[in-house]
C-alpha cells in the first residue's frame, strides 16, 4: 500500500495553524468582551489555549456557560493547587516500557505518537506529560516497533498522543505499514478527537491509507457534548464508517459540561444517530489544574443510575475510573 502523499501543507494543517491561542480573541469571538474571569498562568507554562475556529463556531455566543467554551477557556482557578490532584495521575510515567510505548494492559499497547493536539482541553490528564522525552515519532519509532514485534501477545496497537491524526499521512501510513508486517498485530486503534474538533482532517489521503490497510481499524473519538457534533462531523464520521472502521466514543464526565442526565442521554442518542457506539464514560483523572471539573463519585453514580434507566443498554457507556497499576480501567459498579 505504499503511496506517497502530498507533502505540501494540507488545508487542515493551515486551519490548525490558524487556531486561536489568545484568550482575548476567543472572548471577542464569543461576544464576551466584558467577561470578568481572570486567565490562568498555565497558558504561559506550556499548556496554551488552543482551539480551532470551527469549534468556536459551535459555541453559543454571549454564553459564558457554553459547554464547549468551558472545555477550552483557561480560567485562573486552574492555578489553584489541590493536594489530591497530581502531575501524573494515571501512572503513565511508570507504565512506560520503552520511550513512546505505554503498556498497562494485556494484549494492547499504546503508542504516544506525538504530543500535539488540535485543541487543548483544560481537563486533559496529559497536560503535564513530558512529551518531548517520550513521543515515539522521531528517535524511538524503531525501538517502539521492535518492542511490539518481540511480544507476540500484543494484538492491538493503539495510536494515541496527543492526537495521532495531527501527524502527516506519510508518517501515519508508514507506521501502519510497519505494523502490518508484524504478524501478531491484528488491529490498530486510533484515539483521536480530530473528527470532532477539526473534521476537515479526515481528508482523501487519510481515508486512502486507512481504507487500504489489512489491519482491522477501530476509531475511538472523544466527545463530551452533543453540541460538538455538527453536520461536518457527521459527514466525516460517515466516511470513516463507510471504509469499514468501527467507531466508538469516550467521554469525560465534567462538572458544568455534561453532569446532567439529559445531557448524557442526548449525547448517547446523537452518537448512535451518527453511527458511533458510546464506549467509556471516564471519571476525571485527578490532574493538577483540573479540580474544578471534578464530579464526585456519589453524584456520578446517581447520574449513572438515571442514565441506565433511560437508555437501552447498548447506549450506556461504561462508567470507569483509571487507577495506576490496575489491570484494566475499573468499572464503577454499585
Ligand atoms: C486506556 C488505555 C488502553 C485501552 O484500554 P481499553 O480498555 O482496551 O479501551 C490501553 N493502554 C493504555 C495505557 C490505556 O491507558
Ligand atoms: S484532545 Fe485529548 S489528549 Fe488532546 S488535549 Fe484534549 S483530552 Fe488531551
């Protein structure tokens, strides 16, 4: 399946380069010029504001409580330290086997392909991850592939990051081709938020290599609110499922964003309407700077009970908590 793709800047790369970084610009676009909130210092310490214009277009103007706006706007409250929130809440640093490879669970490994994302979600559990030492693209590609080739129990390779789809199609096609050469690898899984936040990324060249690999393909998107799913998103999700990708979604349970049962019901219904199965509903990972997004366990369980009463079982995502050292993501049964 070797095919060289254009190396000239693609339109999605230009759109990404034009993403908004300045909180004042975002406030102006949101028609919130007199918004009194102070801005977090974290944006100067490596976790900047970043949001593509098309995502801002889906926000309700003039509404400081818009659920999309709240996911990306760096409030000063992020700077408050909370002793129960850490820099590496899910033990990613200790689960690192070779640089760029995380293996926590049997049968699947996760590749940190890049540290970059098209959007910066303020609750991100990897907001402090030292990507420059870890991402697998440049120096460690070979080592990561060797690691996978040596362990025949690995059936699935998860491309993660950051967001793997910010890499060029040449790089991705190349990686996938090397994975195809490893006989025990049966499928690739792509953890990406780009079909949601930068749908134009799902372009012809991406669809080409994705359609032409012999590996099975699973795509796990990340969306937290039905308002994120507009017509452009619907259209690229259809293209992905038309070429035979299995589509799932993960959501993070977030205070003021989706911590109401109607919001979660709407999200599941909307996902199914557009061909995506709800997979996980994650409890927030306790990363420093994200404490104000936390939904406590009692509230989460009560919400979940109502969710299960309102939806068919196949539209109820599994409520899970990631725990460092555990053999899988822990379902929160009650
Ligand atoms: C979440 C995660 C996975 C995937 O877990 P599934 O339950 O298979 O979705 C794999 N590896 C790592 C390191 C993870 O954090
Ligand atoms: S897209 Fe995912 S990895 Fe990127 S900032 Fe958002 S939550 Fe973090």
